């Protein structure tokens, strides 16, 4: 596996991704009923999405804490963020849920924020340098 000397941009974005994912996961679990009621989304969807975010946040935090993270670990994070974005948008058009206007806005806004993180992680990865094996 190729280790990299992570650019400062990559390190910062990974930390932001880990912290925000963890915070959202905890909030979605703790306030699942409130969020579900406000957004007209199933409470199980909200709480399970929160549960999924916790190990993801831990993984991102772990990668961010490595002195020389592997390129593949960063690519996995970028890919998982992309999957989250696609799944979020597909959810709105699947007919599986019927959120209200605020629900649509929140799902789209969080998907856009995750897309920005994935893009910044990609830019940070491009600025990083490979270490000799």
C-alpha cells in the first residue's frame, strides 16, 4: 500500500469530516424522533443513518491521525462520501419516503455538504505526495 505525506488541506478536511460525521451521528441517534417529525422521515431511517455515521467517523478520524495515511484509505473515504451523496438523492426520488419541504431541503443540503467534503478530500489527496516504499 502506498503511504502518502498528506497535504495540510487533506488533513484538515479529514478532521472536519470525522468531527461533523460523528456529531451528526450522535445527534441523529439522540434526536431521531424530533428530526423524523420535523422532516417527515421515518424515525428508523434517521436513527440508522446516525448509527452508520459513527464507525465512518471513527475510521476517518483514524486515517486523519496517521502520520502517513495510505492512499487507498483516503480513496475509501472519498468513495463512501460519494455513495452517501448518491444514496441521499436517490432516497428522495425512490418513493420510499415522503419528506416535507424542510425534509427535502435538509437531505439535499447535507448531500451537498458531503459532496463538498469529498471534493476537498480529492483535492487534498492530489496535493499530497507519495512516499517511497
